[in-house]
C-alpha cells in the first residue's frame, strides 16, 4: 500500500521507465520516459550503453523513494512446460530442480530456477512453466543498475507483463489470443488462453536486422540508420504506394536501394510469421490460427506501417494493437512501454504467483529505516479500516430498515429497463452482469473495427468519385488510418481507369495505384490502393 514503484525495462535499443504511486484501490502514473541507446556503442560495449542510458534517465527522474522493479529479456530465459502427476505446489518445488537437470543445457549450479503454475488440468495433475536464467545474466542486470545507484527488488518476465497488460485492457472470457512483441533484437510470442499464460517463446528476429541492413546498404552508422528508418515511415503493404510518398522523396535514397530495403523489411516480417506458425504447431496445444480470436501487437516494431495487414492476410485472423493508458498519445510510448506497465501490474497484484528471479541469493537488501517509512501509512490504514467498519455498521442498520422498499423499487426498475417478466433474486447483480457483458462485447468490436471517424469521411470522398461500373464487385477492403486498399473485380478495365482518374482529379488523394492481376473477357481482377493527403 502507498508504494512508489519505478518499473525499468532495459531492452536492446532503449530504457523505458514508468513511475507509479499505488493507493489503497488503484494506482496513478507519475511519469513515463524512454531513453535511447547509442546503438554504435551498444555493438561494441553493451553494458556501457545500457548504464549510460539508465544514468541519463535517472538524472531526469528522482528514484530515491521508489521501489525499483525490472524484467529480464526473454531470449536469455530458458522456458519449459513440465507436467506433474500431482498438483501440490510445495511438492513441485521440491522435485522441479531434478526435472530441470535433463531440460537445461547449463550446469544446474550456474542457473537460477523458478516456476509458475499453469491453469488447473481436468485430471489430478498440474503443469508449470519452468524458467531458468543463468546467474551471470542476473548479476549483469543487477550490476548495471547498481553502478547507477539503484537496486532492483523484483525481476519478472516480459511474458507475464504482456499477460497483465492484456488482462487490464482486453480480457474477454474464454478467449485464445496471440500476443506478439516485435522488438529491436527479438520477438516474443505469448499464447494466452482464458486470461492465463500457457506458452511463451522468444525468437531472434527483430527490427535490429533491418536497421543493420539499412546501415550496410547506405554506408551509415547504426544511429543514423535508426533515424533513417523512423523518417522513412516505411509502408510494407505496397512498395509502389510508398515510393510515391513524400517521406521517400525527401529521403534522397535511390529507388533501387529503397526497393532492396523494402524487400528486406518484408522478408524479416515473413520470417517472423513463419516462426509464429512453428510456435503454434510445435510448442503448444494449439494447431491452427483458427483457434485464436485475434493477434495483439506491441513493441517498437509494431509501428511499421502495413505490418498488421501482412499478419492478418497470412493468418486469417484480426490484428489489433495493445492499448495503453489514456493521456499518452505518443506512439512510441504506447507501443514500447507495455512491458514496463505490465510489470507494475504483476508486482502489485501477482508477485507471489509469478516468476521473480530476484529471490534468495539475489534478493535486494532492505534499508534499516524501511519500517519507519511505512509507519505513517500503516496508521492511516488502521484509521481507515476503523472508519470503514463503523460505516458498515451504520449502513447495515439503515439498509435493514428500508430493505423491503428498496427491493420493490429495484424489481420495478429491472422489469422496466430490461423488459423481463421474470425478476431474479438479486436484480442488481444480474443487471450488472448483463451490462458488463455488453460493454466487453462492444469494446472488442470497437478494437476490431478501429476508429471509424477518419474512415467514413475518406470512404465518402472515394464514393463521390465513383461513376458506376458494370460488374463492379468489392471482395476485400482494408484501412490503416491513411490508406484504403480495395480488392475486387469489374467487367471493364476502362471503368477502373476512369475511377482512378476521378480520384486523382478530386485533389483529395496523394496517390492512387491500380494493379489489374487477371483479365478475361468477362471480368478483371484488380487491387487499388488509395492514399489520402495529410
């Protein structure tokens, strides 16, 4: 209670920091910060790049009164799903070290082992996710922070942070989802079923591959290559559409080099899609994409334009982006700080049943005056509890006196508002459940459809330019916030050319690309990409 928590996520390209203050019932975000690494320094001396970034960020943010928590990168953690014929956690804790000897390619004395329980099986047994991390990796993380004058007290998993973010913003009962964190050097794939983490895997593909390729192709530094990628605002869905954009024209990069960069970026994403498919079929109890209701994207790589369309086309399921707290419109913060935020939720609500590598020999020492710091909050809590008990007693007396009248009013309201002749025993509870169910379904629909406010005006402009066409049929329509992609067929290709000319003559669109893929006497299959002017 009343903790000041600082969640630090030191990844492979930047340090993300979220400072929060926890109250009795909720928490308040104090600040959110991102500090980029010197990527050229990181290639030669990663520890120096990390400590310098942490030092810069804590020079701006005072952490002296904060509990420091962090996460360990998933590519350094070895995960194994192990089943036991019994379900007693204490028995599992006693025997799991012996099970780990056969599963871990390191001497057992050089790793830190921990586990967390998976959902209860139908039989009497129980499965767990075993997590193993070398002590050297833990010591390196602690050392990087100690050099900067801070000591972490909790070291969780990125996958648990994803789970709690999903649960906080998205949770739907009996839903199977894929959470994909496309980061700088790695991509984390999490399978969540009915609000529980059931499988996690890290693959060694990320945006650093693309940045390195840009650096090599253009003969520039890694820092310059990162800036170039951001300035390009690369659109993976269509090369022809991208080269007509102002971002490409301002870049000064030749078309052949840009085509190589665009093809390499698409190749990186395609490799990630292949690994996702392999993860589903080989590493979990799921076999096909159809078993999932949606994919949730997060991480800095999710900012690449067109990536959601590629994933949706390849998997056949909707792709949405991990939400973030209101009041933070910056795309970088919303996409790159999910782990920091999720780890705060893990620490506050689930630390006892989640993986924590900073235990035992790696536990942070407590200061001698820690009890004094919590004395005043403890006094307020005791007083609050006393007032709360008195209020409950008074309320109970008042409610008892007027219960009959209140019940009659509630039953009348329920019958009127819900159109039901059958009144449940607890109309308030039943009405609340009905409303929550409708709200969850509405939230999911809104996330799947996206923000319709910019879509409808753009669609109206397009339809105003359409003069009609024989046999015109739309099969598929995609909208990413700026561009609309239309796939369909028509009887005459000349009607498509007239449609394209009308769109360009309207002056409302930056570019219109038309690709006629299959032509016959009776039909023409086409794809048209229309980009709105900003």
